[in-house]
C-alpha cells in the first residue's frame, strides 16, 4: 500500500512539474490574445469558480468569520501580486528567462521563513542562498547586455518575492484553514480584483476570443491554477513537500526547452551558467530538509 501511495505521489509530482513548466510559455502565448491584467484576472477568476464547485461540499470547513482576513492576505500575495506581476513581466522578456528568475522563490523562502517563523539556518543553506543570488545576477547581467528590459527582471524578482511571502504565510496558517477553501477564495479574490482593474485600465477591446485563446485560458485556469494548487496541497498533506522542493528546478528547465523549441526564444551562455547555479542553490537549500523527518511546520517550506 505504501509503495502504491509513493508511486501515485510521484506521478502527481511529475504532473505538477510539467504543468508549471508549460505555464510560462502558455502564458506568453496567451498574451497575444489578451492584455496582461485581464488575462491574470480571468485565469484566476475562472480557476476560483472551478475550485468553488470542489469546495462547496466542504462548506462547513470554510469558517469565514474566523479566517476571512487570512483568505484576503493569501489572495493578495498568491493571486493578485503573483499572477499580476508575472503576466505583466512576460511582456518584457522571454518566458524561459522569466521563469528561471521567478524560481529563485525557494531561495527567498529560506530567508523569509528564517526571519519570520524561525526556521533553521546553517552554513549549507547560507551557501545555497548566496549561490542562488549569484545565479540570478548572472542571468540578469547576461540578459541586460543582450538589451533585455531591466523592468522585466525587476518584475520577475518581485513575482518571486510575492510568491515566497505567500507560501510562507500559507505555511504559517495551514493548521487553521482548509486548503481547498483557501485556494478557492484566494483565486476568486484575485480574479475579481484583477478582472475589475483590467476592465478599467485596459478595457476589453484588445481581447481576442477564438478557439486558441479559449484553450489557452482554459489551460491556465484549470491546470496552472486549479489542478496544480490542488495537487500541491495534496502532496503537502501527504508529507511530500520536500520532494516538491527538490524537483522545483525542473520547472524552468522545461519552460526554457519549450520556449527554445517552439517560441524561438534565445538560449544564451549566461542563462545556462545562471541556471546551473540556481539548480545547485535550490539543492543546497533543500538538502537538510530531504534528510530529516518533516515536521508539521516544514510542510510548505519550499512550495513551488
């Protein structure tokens, strides 16, 4: 039974990594049919509606009066800022490069979790964190020399920061909220806010509705948000968070390969060096967690 459970968790983990890897180039393609804020809003709102249908049978777990502030804070960092910043940022740089910088997130989590909730810090982790910053700097300098937009790099770092803060916050409140309701509400909150903002700032005139745009939106809502987050919380509940953290580095690799093969995005030497450094960094930051029994507070430490 245990072997079967491990096999299923492995399949789910592989699916999660593949979905995240596909998300970046899919988002880049979707921007050809939609303005960025509206795209962020529609993907999050659509995912929220899907998740609401899943959560409704668990209505007794909502506990709205006690938890509404937690839902709002999570929605701000994990939906509004995370999806909004990344979608706008993809307008300024290739999806593969953007995703590499965003996947500095596990490194930022190490710092934030140490300062905020008192997680352990050691020489190996410190070395990994420093190496991660070197990797991001290598990519950034290489891309700037290739006339890439500095604002794109800034938006990628801010995306990683918002996701890291949101992840540590989820870890902090995980014992007091239902995971499915948390994801559903944060998606709905982010979706409503960003759709409203996009309607006012961008308008709907730039939206192109056809089979391609609808399929892209469906993928981003159903898989990138709803399915991915549900799988993530399932793995957390089964004690698989350390595996998710360990395999995070595969996500930007998948994204870069897809971007290079299908979107004609460049693969530079600085990107390769930076990517290798970030992979080593994430391994070092997570090395101790892989060799320890997971404590309840360790479940979401390196969420992807």
